[in-house]
């Protein structure tokens, strides 16, 4: 398997996580993906919580 170049790693990415059911871990998965990028690839992340029933990010400690 070929290693990715620095440009490929740093290129912008868009991930969407969706489910109509609540309590399935959408916010937790989004935070894990963002944290992985921040820790292992030293990139900034933007998380937009567009949950129609109410955001969960305000419940996360440290936010």
C-alpha cells in the first residue's frame, strides 16, 4: 500500500453522519473523527451539528 503525500492528507474532507434515530452516537463519532485528524494529522476541524431535534455538542465537556 502506498503512503499518501502530505497534500493528500491535508486536503479538505467532508464527512456527513446522519440518522433519524436519536442516541445512536452521531456526535461521539463526529468528535472521534475530528479528534483523530487533529491528533494524528495536525489539522483543524469544524463540526456543524445540524440536529433538528436539538444539538448535543453543548453537552460535551470542554466545548
